[in-house]
C-alpha cells in the first residue's frame, strides 16, 4: 500500500516536472512573472500573443520559454528585462523592447549570468540599451535574433550582443543594427560567430578585446562606424566575411591591433576608407582576400613582422599599401594588383618584373599627412612614376616578386 | 565691344579648331562613359582632364588666336573704336567659344547616359563651372602674355611656361615646403597655398565634393570645413573670379598704353 502511494507520488511529480504553463490575458497566469513563480524545473512556458509590461524578470530554473507569435515584453524603459541565472534555459520567439537606459548599470534586454547550455533564439529586440549580455557563462547558442537599436552617440548607447568572460558560445544568423558595437567580445574564448549581418552601428560591427581562439566567418559588416576591430587577441580565424561601405574620415573595414598568429582568408573588403588597418600584428596570414575600391587597401602602421600576403586581389584601390618603415620582413607573393603595368613574356601567368605596392606619394603622406591635399595632381603622378622606375624612398625589398597577370577567382 | 565679341565668336565657331576641340570632348565623354558606365567614376577621371588639359588648351588657344588675329586687330585699331572694346571683345569671343565647346562636348554624352537620373549631377555641374572658369582664367593670361610680347615664339614660350608652373611646378614647390616645414602646423598654409593656384583650387573643390574626400583625413576635414560651408565656397569662387579680373585689368591697361 505504502509502496503504491509512493509510486503514484513519484509518477505524479514526474508529470508535474514536465508540464507546461501558458501565459495569456485570459489564462490563469496573466503575466510572465506569475508563471515563473508557479513553474517547476524543466517546465515549458508558452507565452501567447499580447503585450506584457514587465521588467526585472528573473529566470532561476531550467526552463523553456516559448513565445507564440512574438508576444511583446515591454520593459517601459525601467531597467533590465530578463535575467537568466540557471543552466539550460531556452528563450524562443519573444519580442522584447524598451530597455531602461542607465549611466551606472549596463541594463540588457536579456542577461545570462554564470550559466551554461543556454539557447536564445528568434528573439526580436528593439529600443534597447544592451541587447544580449552574456557574462561568465559557457556553451550557449545565440541564433536567429534580430536586434535593432536606436543609438546615436557612443557614450550613451550599449552593444547588441556582449560576451564577457565567456567560453564556447555560438552566435549565428543574427541581424544587428544601430547599436554601439554590433557584437562585442571581451575575454571570450572559443566562440564562433557565423552568418551574422551587422550594419549601421555607431562604432564597430564586431569588436574583440582580449579574446583568443575565436572564429568568425560568413558575416557581413556593412556601413558601420568601422567594420571589425580585433585587439589584443591571438589565434583568431577570419574567413569569408564581407567588410563593406565603412566610409568616412576615420573609418576602416578591419582594425588589427596587437594580433598574433591569426588567419585572414577569403574575405571581401570593398569601399572602405581603409581596408585593413594593422598595428603591431605578427605572424598573420592574409590569403585569398579581395580588396576592391578602397582608399587604402592595407595600411600598416608599424611593428608588423612576419606577415604573409598571398593570392589576394588588389583592385582599384587609391593606395594598395601604406607602409611606414624602411624595414620589411613581410612577404608579398602571388597577388593580383590592378595597378601592375609589367609584362609576362614567358606566359606563365605571373609578371616578369616585381610589383612595388608602396607608391612614393604614400611614403610622403605618411611623413607629412598634409601633403594628401595634392592627391590626384599631375605632379604627384609624375613623382610616383619616377619612383616606380627607380625606387629611392620606398623600402627596396617590399615587392611582390611574382605578381599575377590576371585576377584570381576565389570560389 | 559686343560687335567685336560677335565677330570673334562667329569667326571661331566657324573655325576648324573649335570643332576639333568639341569633337575631342565628345569622344572623351562617350569613351569614358562607355568604359565605366558609372557617372561618378567618370567624373573623377574627367577631373584630371579638366584640371590639366583645359588650362593648357585655354593658354595655347588664347595665344594662338591673339597672334593670328593681329592684322585684324591692327585694322580695328585704325577705326574709332575704344581699345578696351577691341581686346575684351576678342577675349570674350575666344573664352566663350572654348567654354561652349567644353560644356557641349561633355554635356551631350553625359545627358545621353542619363545624367538627370544620376545623383552626381551637382558634381558634374561643378566640374563644368570650374572648367569654364579655368578657360576664362588661362585665356585671359594668354592674352596678357601675347600683348606683352611682340615675338611670337617668346610669347608661346612664356604661355607654356606659365601653364607648366601652375600645373606642375607650383605643386612641387608646395610639396617641398610642406616637407621642409613639417614640424609646424600646416593646415592653414596648405589652405592658403591652394587658394593661390587656380588649378589646385579647382582640383580641391571638385575633390571635396566627391566621396574620395574621405581619404583626405584630418587635412581634408580642415578643408571641408572651409570649402564645405557657404562662405568658403564664396571665397573660392571669388578667388577664381579674381584670377579672371586681374589679368583682364592688366590686359586693358597694357592695351591702352601700348604703341602699336
């Protein structure tokens, strides 16, 4: 008898533990907080279509929360909206808006703190300060979200997706616009950032700080203050991304500062004032990239050693390369340069005379930036030509010994 | 004056050289647009042509016309016509016909390729305006040089030298002084130096209107601040205008004093 009761009890608790709760205007639970309070570990909460004016929602159990037809959770600009402090939480299909702006606290639409195995997907975040803020968490996924801010100034705006001291987080298929930094990683390692579109952000499309061993590929960074900034990090893989339209007096497609042992392959840099701005980066391989119609394709600001530029296309950039030292141990080999005027007598596809990517005018503007005002004057064309014929000022060994005659088609 | 202007103008419009000049621009415009279809790119290439070639042609054509029509001028001088009218009439005849060739020669191909649908129409207009102004400037200077030198060869030499100075040598001196004084703040100096050369001034004016201006960085920002606002634009056009007025005044003075 006792055994039977125990058995029934056991079964019933099991049923309870896998139950689902529905939130709607006419249901038993009329708001999210009530449903959370009534829920058990591993429950599923369905939120029906409607507007729920709530903020400071704390999720401290392993729950699956699913929005049906994107219910609106309106924080009414009062502060943070959802905070997750438990492992294994799933948030799916919510429309979260109106995060409170603060100068002392980083209020976020969704914050994940010290948790693992979280899944945030199909969320729409609007009118936000910080969007998704992951801190000290690991092994999570952030997929198919749409984040649209209304940032105007850097100092009073937040980032779309921010990772801080986190590990192994996948960020895929998100669309992020009009925030300060689209995606910001600080002390985040082994993360993958794939298929995202980050555009019209005030500062950077993607920003790395002290984050090692990360990969980002197939992303598009369009029309940001600057495309991507990778700083003080190592072993980053950057593959098949598009850096486009980062155009303005202080803009660039990609900024590398103190980056070592990384790989930049098959990316497209198009219409940026500066394609890649490099400072103090060593042992980086640039392979199979397209640099099209940039002001400067590559601007090297010094302290860059043992980098390799192989099989890239440099097409119609105002300057292919700016280099500020007489010393060079970077390798340029087998690239296509649209400015190359050499010939190929033995018809093997590579030019017979080396190409020198640094023009004399580039050298002069490095020394005296004001001289840039002579851009496109006849005199400058003349001195560039004479320097090309007999180099005196530009580093003598900075040359592509085997420049390609034809554009390289990457697949 | 207008009668003489009319004579000179019709004389030139009927002459072969005007047609060659017009044809050259027509070909150039069509070729450029055919090659890159993109009007704003074509505007950049045209800028190089306009800032170099237009002054050269203005100079040479001005001197040539002056020496060629010398006998006609002497005939006119014998008649009771004020000297001012004779020379200014001839000058405007040359300058207007050259500008017309430029405007028609470039305008037609661009219209043909849908200029009005393009948002570079303002850039293009600026290009034509500065081009015409450069024509007026360099023709005026050519007239002065012609008037000052009886010797044809000498006159041609000086005219070419003047063009060379403005198009090339000036920039060389400018660049060297920038490098020599690189320890000092140079923004205002370069602004000042640009104002004093009509070719540089036109180049910078057009450059700042194109999106290539972002390359100019900090210096560009200083220039943008100056040329970007209305008063800067007024100052620069006023300077270009001065470049026409001063040579013309010199022509007038020389002409009224000269013993023919």
